[in-house]
DNA sequence: TAACGTCATGTCAGTGGCTGACATTAATTT
DNA sequence: AAATTAATGTCAGCCACTGACATGACGTTA
């Protein structure tokens, strides 16, 4: 009764897709907005749910916890990375396989940059969110290592290449976010890979 | 009144150092034991405190949250790593500086191995603890990068070298934990560094 | 030694994240 | 139209964590 007279539901109009008008998406939008307005810690989950025209209990049916609502894309990202590793050219070194996968991933495109930026600002100011981000990155690394093993790369090479690939990813992502000339993400990956080589070899 | 008739306080006898007989240490022991016996999630903080002869409120004066009790050594580890980076030989590459620091760190010694093993088993079976571990590792990486910058290493080289160093660290630590021949930690660091080089260069 | 100040701890009340159990209602199937 | 399914609501409760205040042990100083 009270979950329907909300504030934001009008943005995604009710009764257009009938009952569930992308409840999950509404929760994600409401959470991002509220986290930005009041800060993560100062935002009770109940408020997010209310803003989305839902109940706290329903929020927890869509997301495992208060943080997860900001990490919706990670599953798809991981799938694409794994596919990229599997389909990479056969003559590459393990690390090159991972960076090649990062380049062809088609995930960090201009349309997503603004959203990624806002999200990043939130993460930077909140340790709890950073923890979750690191966990997702670790999952990414683990999946990449598994995909490398499927290509015949042995341990510990696979895990090391995957972790090194994540280091490249972090550097590349940071530059892509800050970059005002809007270079392609793949460009930043190549730059970071070169930097890593230099850091490893040059005194 | 009730916090004194506890179960474990006798292990570290009361009234030896007067009032506070290493309350912090008692909490760490109690937590490790209970997390092993019942599992992390199934152990209320109140039980840890009671086992240490203290109150839940007092637990939270010693540790920021339920997980932090397992990460007491991380501050010292970070200090040693930073010192190692600062004091490393001048002719090394940035990554070699970090791995050299890891080798001279004198932290992963045989006496700590059993405790490290038990702790590791806990982490492996609990995502919440893994998140915190990753956060500590990220802090380590950040501190190493900062120390590299103090040596004149520019960005993004410093962060990349630090992250790559953490990749080496993870691999080395994993082998040190599993190693039955009890090789020195520094040995595993060198092995991992070589593996990383191979992974980067060899097709 | 008695008064005083400090610090670790205890007590209590309260917020909020998260869960299980059960009820309700829109949408789908038969 | 009845029966079934899926998404949501309601309610009660556990527990992590915090602020405010009280207490008791220790050291200091008059």
C-alpha cells in the first residue's frame, strides 16, 4: 500500500511493462542517486527501496547486500573477458592473451564513461565499496586464470598472468576514466602493457 | 560481573599483568579459535568477547569490526615492506625493488607458518574475509607505490610495479604456505618473479 | 594516605543490515 | 474461470556496530 506512493517511480513509469517494470534497474538508479546525494553510509536500504517504489525486503531479493547494487555489470564483464581469453590468437604469451582479451572486450565504450565516472567517484570515497570492487577484480582474475588453464597454460603461470593482467587493467581503466581526449580503451591497455614491460625490465 | 567468569581467560592468566593482561591478544586468540570451531558467520562477536573474558563493546574498542581481528599483523607488514623498498639497492628495476623488499622483509618465517596456515584456511572458506584480505593487499600495493615514488619512480610505473609486486607476493605466499620442504620465503619470491618474467615474454 | 585524574572496561539503548516464514496479488497456464 | 506461478509485501527477529554514560583500577600528586 505504501510502497506504491513513492517519489521516483514516475521516472520509470509504472504500469507500462505491467507489474514489474524493471524493478532491478529502478533499484540500481535509485541507489546510485541516493549514494551520490547523501553518501553510501548515510543511505539506508529502505530509502533506496522506497525511491524505487519497493520494499526493503524486495531490495534484498534482487541484491545480496547494500553494495552489490553498484556491481551489476561485473558478471557480463567476466563472461566477455573469459570469451576473449578463449578466442585470443594462439601465438601470444599468457599475459598478451589477457591484454588482448581486454582490448576486444567492448565493455568500456564512450557511452558508459559517464556512468563509470560517477560510480568511480563513489568507490574512491568509500572503503566498503572498494573492498567489493577488489573482490570483483579478484573474481575476474580467477576466471581469467581458469580460461588460461583451458588454453594449456600451467600453474602458477596462469594465475600470475591473470594477476598481471589485472594490474594492466587497473592502470588502463584509470587512464580511460581520466582521459579527456577519449582514446579507446584498447589504447590504454596497450600503453599500460608497455609500461609494465618497462617496469619489469628497465633498471 | 559476568565478563569475568569466562572460559578461556585462564589460558592467559588474569591478574598477572594486573588489569589488562593483553586483552587484544586474548581477543585475537579467542576469535581464531571460535572461527575455526564454528565458522566465521556462525560466531557472534559477543561469544569472542566472552571467551576472552570481555564484553562485546570492548571488542569493538580494540577492532573496527568482526573481521579486523584476523588482520593484526598487516600494519607491521606494510611498514617493513615500505622500509624494504626505501632501502633497496639503487640499480634495480622498479619491480625488482619491490621483490627485493619482499625478500628482506623477515615476516614470513617458519615460526609463523602454522598460524598463517590456519588463518589461510579460514580465508579460503569465507568471502567476507577474502574481501578484507584483498583490501589489505591493496593497501600494501598503495604503500609500495608511494615508496617507489619517493625513489623517483614516476606514475604509472610505480603503481604498475607495486601491483605486479603484489602478484608475485600472492604466488610466493601460496607456495610458501603449501611448501613441505620449508624453503625460505625469499626463495619463493625469486621463483615467482622468474615465472612472471616468463609469462610476460614467452609465447 | 587521601584526593585526583586517567584509561580500560562495563552497561544500556538504539540504528540499521539482513533473513526466514507466511500472506498477497498480478500474470500465466490449463 | 480455476489453478498455478512469480514477484512483492508484512512481520518478527538476529546480530553488527555506535553513542552516551557509569565504574573500577591504576598512577600521580599534594
